[in-house]
């Protein structure tokens, strides 16, 4: 089948037309005309850009046979109505030199034929014509000849059909000619290998025009105009600003009814003014090679009104409306929806949510005006039924293909994504385009896959076959479905930092491992086993900028907060989110990352990201209550997809910490506490019923104290609240264990009373009135954490804190060489190694 072309109107030109017969222009073909044109003194219509009056209104799904073209690359629609016509529509251009029935225009520049009688009546935008003028410059006209060589674009004030309106000049040596002939039901004009002004033949164009009475089978009954193109090599003559056949004022392709700038009816395929095949739209300059070997056909005989309809589809808790417009004359169309519940919309294809199920009368009101023509209005009413119980969960059969390879010894497969949710610390970065802040366009590994199958073992040893196996090849297109047997996703990267450091991964058993990066996001401050990134935290109180440090919040600067949830088997606007409605409370917009399940050829290009996607409505998942179903304003893909929904807001802490650089457990700083300050912690996500371990080191700046405790009343209190700030529980972590050189551990294990509770920390000053806390960490009780502290001067590693939060300390000489390593134990801090170097001069 051949595609149907829809021509979209973006920019029109207001034209002050000067007729070719103006008294101040001599007749084409005279010596005076040639001299004035060569000197640029022939007056041509002015080209004055004006505001767009014709918005994008054509709907490819309803525009079937109005303007039809044969080629691929423009908007297309094929229907049974047009397919039969297209089967016999050939794009070939015959050589007219071998057909004596053609008449030939003499070699000329800007001249025309006399009026040529038509053996039939040609209807052009409602006007009947029985004669035409064949104009050398790539067009025909009806009421008078047209010598204008500088194309102005449409609409204009001259009746014209222009397969290629440009400055054709057939006077050059070896140049082609313009041929025409009239037959019973059609009239044909061929511009065969014609050159351009001034007598240039280094590039030539071949194109053809056919007009009919509307019944001729050569272009199909129901059409009366067709354009054909062969090899198109130039666009502009020297007198129109050409640079060797290109640039300057572009050629025009289309039809115009001559009503001027306010014209009601015209078609414009495009403006062509440069080499190459790039096609932009009907009014911006495109490449002439786009026309090569194409053909177009039209029905330019009738003046049709705008026709409007709409369709709708239930999307669980919303209705997806789609306006259908047949707008053959490119009229201006204004529309308004009345949804029958007291709300309206001016969107073309709105997505609307009703507060309650039921039957609603929806009205689409349309007003349209065609150029300077009188406006009119339409009103379409339909009754729709909103059924929230509609079954949207249906099984879909997918065929996944895989080739088989024999006698394979080893293999591995990896998948990558160029779209990731990133935790930017600066709000301005978070608000930037994904291609600027790194969340899009940066390829990061998404997962590794292994093939688990028994290897061959022959009863009798076979060196050529034993140890090999038969492999069903990995399918990247459907990798997310895990459809190929024996392929196991060994590791999944789930979170990256803005600097592309891996923050979290999940192994084949579903166990998470995670890391924290601090010191500007470039140094690992903690590694965790059997924990997620958002349920672990560590700070040595070294790199505090008033924001966050290792998932702890100590400061009073705004902090972007990110929370993302996985999704499963989403379809268009409908998203199944692994989060409860309670967790989504307070958010009207979400960021959406995802991958098309069925993206073919190059599946890794099937990732997309939409920021601030409005939630139209939401429902609890009918089968899994702890999940939710969202209907989003913008569909990430037109089919099935999977990915993440990310919640993004800004936190505003108000409490600043008091830091002390004179005393520390590790590094150079600690948190000094003299009164009760409450630090709200909103970056962590704890799971209900799960046990967590918290630990820190506390000192009262007295190295001579001994066990059991430094002072009364020391500790860290944790308070839990729900999303409505209702108290849900509290826990006190208290000093315990040996006092080691004036420092004692504060430690404890608690169970989270809620899923994702609001958590507050309060550090106690104790009976001495002042206390110092350092190396604060939190992680799941069944996980292990190791953390790191660096020098802010040279960023050398100063301490490694083991699974029990005991430190190994590193010391460097003035040249930066490690010379001393000490280990913290319950019996004190012990020297592990010491190396001293001296350089002696003789």
C-alpha cells in the first residue's frame, strides 16, 4: 500500500502581489526584460512573514483521500477507501520527446503559452475552468499567464497550480523543454530536464502535472490533480538569490485559489530551497531531494466544511477523549469540552477524571473560520458510562524468538539504560533537562545475565564436546520479561549517583547491597551488605554543607528529596506502582522513567523520562492492596512498558548543628550537644516490622573516666510519627560497652513501627551539660556496614569503621606517606604498624 500524505500548515505569507502585466515591467522574452532581470530590476511580489493563522488541525486518522502521496516518510494513513485507487497510481514520468502528441513551449525565460482550451471542465476550489495557461516557471494558471519567477509561497492573490514554482530557464545549451497536451479527460504538462536562470544546465529538474475532470483512472476517480517528480536537482535561479541553484528564495509546491493573504482554500506541500532530502514542514525550507521519485494527488474540486467527531476510552478511573477533525481547507478551529460534571477543558485530547461512576453527557463545541471566510460552529454530544470495575487486567500472548547455538563454552549478557532517576543535591540541577543533569543520555549498566544449564558429560571422554552446552541466545528486546528459559538475571543495578557511582544493586536472591557517597558525592562513605540505599545512613560530621551527609540531615539548607517505586506491566497512561495510596498522598505530579517492553531493532533506545507528569486519578490495586494504580496525564509509551515512578519534593530543615573541630572520634569534627535539638530525618525509608541497628560514639571530653558510663542521661532518642504527625513510638539508644580513651559507644536495635515513618533524632547532653557525638550510623540489623572518614585537607583516608563501628586510624607524614596505623579495640587503641623513613645526607 502507498501512504496518504497530510500537509501541516505552520507559517503563512502575506503577499503584496504585483501582476506580471504591470506597466512598469516589460514583456518576458524582450531584450529589455532580459536586461532588467539580469540587473535585478524586475519587480517581484514582496515576501512578508506574518503570524500563523492556521494551526495544526489535520488528523491523520480521518484524512484519507483528500491529499494522497506515494512515498514513505511523511504522515500517512491507508484505508480501504483509498487503497484501490493507489494500486493503479504510478509515479513514473514518460519521456515526452518520443510522443509527438505533445506540444512544446519554445526555449524561453519567464514566458507562457497562450490560453490552451480544455476538452473538459476543470473544477478548482469551486470554480469551473475551460482553459489554462502553461507557465514556464513550473506552474499553470487560469485567468491569465504568470511570468513571476520569484516564488512567494501560498496563500497568494493568483489562481495557480504549482508542481514546482521556481525560475525555470530553458535557453541554455542542451537544456530540456516544457511539454503539454490535452486529452478527453485530462491535461498533462511535463517540465523535462529543465535548467534554471541564467541559462544554467549544470543541474536540471524533471516534474509533471496532470489535471482531470475527476473521473480519469490515471490518477483515480475522485481526484482531479496530481504532481509527479523525477530527479530534482535545483531550487532557485540566479535572480532570486541563488547560490549555484540553491538557497535564496525557495521554490513553492502546492495549489492556491488566489484569494490573497486571507485565503480560505489552498494546499502547500512545501518550500524547497536547499540540497538534501530533509523535509521539515509545509512552510519551512526543505531539501529538494525529498521530492525525488515521489508523486501526489489531490481532489481540488470542492469546498468542504470542517467535520468533527470524538471517541473515548475508559482508563479505570478516567476517560481518555480524542477529537477527530476532518479539516480539508486548513481552517482555524477552536474547541471546548464540557464533560457533563460541571468541568470544561480546551485541550485537544483531554484526559478527564470523574468523581463518581455513572453516565455523563459530554459535549464538544467547535467553532471554525477558514481564512477570511465566515465562521461557523458545530456541537457534538455523546453519553458515556464510567465503570470503575472495568477489567483492565487481561493476559497478553507474546512470541519471543531465540536462536539456538550448540557447543557453547561460556557466555554472558549485559543490559544498559540511558535513563535513571538520580538524587541531585542541588535543586537547580534536579530541575534541569535530563540531558543536562545526567539522568538521560548517559549509558549505565542495568543488569548482568547468566545462563544456567548442565554441561555435557559423555560416558566416554570427548574433548571436543564435554563441558560444552546448548545455548538459547539472549533476547535483548524482551529482556525485561525473562522469557528465554535458563537465563537468570544475576545482578540488577537499581540506583546510581549523579556522578554515575553505583549506589545500590540487587542479586538473584533479591538481596540488596548498597553504598553511600559523601564529600561532594565523590568518595564512598559507607558500604552495606543486605540493605537498600534508603535504609542506611552514616556521617562522621566532616563534610556538612548545611544539607545532607550520608542520608542524615544536619543543616538548614533546602534539600531535594527523592523517592522512587518500581512499576509492573504498565499500559499507556495506566501505571501499576509498587506503593500504597498512603505513600503517594500529597503528590499530584510524579516523574516517570521507563522502558518499552516491545521496542524492536535497538531496544536500548526504548527508554524515556517524563518530569512532572500529572496524576489524573488513582486507585488501590484490586489484587495487591499495598500497590496503587495511577492514571497519568501523559503516556510514557503507546504500548506496554515498565520502569519507575519517582516522587520529588523539597525538604526545608530548620535546625543547624553545632560542630566542634577540637575533639573527634575519627577525622577532625564531631557534633557538640549542649541543649536538646531535634533533627528530622526525611531521607530514610524504613520498613514496618523490620529491625534496625543504630550506633554512634559519645564523649564528655574527659579521657580519665572509666566504665560503666561517661555520665548520666546520655544517648540518642529516636521518635517515630506517621504521615499525619501522630506519635507512633520512640526508642532510646544508650551508652554501653568499654570507654576507650574517653569515647563510649551509643548503640541499640529497634523495630520500625510503621512503613516509611517520619523519624526524628534527639541527642542528649547528659548530666555534664555538654556531650560530643561522632560516627553516627544506621542500618538493618541483619546487615553489615563498613564506613570511611576522609581528611578535608587532602581527602586522604583517615579512618575505616568496621561492622561494629570500631575504627582503624591512618596517619600520614608531611609528604603524604602513610607511616602509622592504629586499631580501636575494647582494650584500647593499639598500634598495628609504624614505618618511619629518614633521608641522611653524607
